[in-house]
C-alpha cells in the first residue's frame, strides 16, 4: 500500500475547515440579525434580502457538506494512524 497522506495534516485541515464554517455561520447570523433590525424599506433592500437569503442557503448547504467531509477526514486519519502503527 502506497500512502501519500499524514494523519496529523488531515486532522489539522479538518479542524480548520470546522472552524471556518462555524465562524462563517456566526458572522452570517450577525449580519442577518442586524439587517432584519434595520428600518429600511425599498427595492434595493428587497433585492439585497433575496441575495442574503441565497447566501444563507448556500452556507447551510456548505456547512452540511463540510460536516460530512470533516467526519470523513477524521475517519481517514484514524485509519492512517492504524496503518502506520502496524508498519
């Protein structure tokens, strides 16, 4: 078996990805809350509200997919740890 990955690097990337989507989710929530509290009603606001909703939906999808990737990366790192321990 020829392995071209280091388990510690895989885990590090998984942690960075997890931090990224958590921070992005937090920032998105703050922006949406502030936006909703504004006393602003016009066509520009409506267009922006649609764009903000689209971004939010994309971030929700990205987070769900990223959570799956993080879990998979951590499993792969564990498999590599076991492989390297056996060698």
